[in-house]
């Protein structure tokens, strides 16, 4: 006998049509947000429950999208943390509606790029990654699909754009990390 709220596949005419969650029926997922396909019909309930849990964290898959998300994250990185109004004020040249900034912050929280914590009547948002970590992951993600020659050329162009003091700092950081 099936326990209440245990996900199972509901089959009709040989086609999986829905997941049964107790008495609620929801459409079957075709794929996870990372693109992984849903388990095949007849898969074990344990596999159905965890098929999408092996995906990499959302912030590793989804870079910032759009100018407003970039501006909001830049403001949070500068502030360290802040309420919707703090962030809204920090992106002052372009005054967006309170609800627009709140919606973007909530979406960033859903994607696990920021955390939110309730303080009194307001939520305080904090970036989960530092700006440097985010930029490093973005560069790593961009270079991952390129050929070896393209990666070397792109990195050489980035390094060539540094001034003398930045290059010296980079060499020192490489020495400290154990890299020549």
C-alpha cells in the first residue's frame, strides 16, 4: 500500500501522465532546470523522489541575467547586505519601483544567489558568493566549452589588459596559492 504523499508515477494508456502526491495531481516534470530528463516510466519511487537532487546548485548553472539583476547584485556586493529599499537606493541613477527590486531579489533568492533573512518587518538580502567568486565561476564556465587554443588566447588577452601593478598583484596571488 502506498503511503500518503509518496510520489508515484500515474500511468494511463502506457504513458506517464502525472505524479500522484497524496490526493494532489501535478503534471510530470519533463526535465530538471539543469536539463536532465525525468526518470523513465516505471522507475522506483526512490529514484523519482531524488531524480533532480543531484543537479549542481542553481548559482553554478545560472549566471546573472539582464541589466537589472547585474545592477542589484553589484549593489549587494558593495553594501554587503541590505533591504529592498537599501538596494533600491544604491542603484539610484535608475529609480525602479520598490516591487520591481523586491521581485528581482526574490528571484535571486530562489536561484540561491542571495540569502534572505527576516529582520522585523523587512527582509535583509545577502549575496551567497563574493563578486570575485562569481566572476571566477563565470570565466571558468565560459572557458569550459572552448578549445585549448581559444582558452589560452582568451587568458593571454585578459592578462595583457592588466597594468603593471595589477600584474604584480596577480603574480603575488599566484605565488601564495602555490602556482608559479
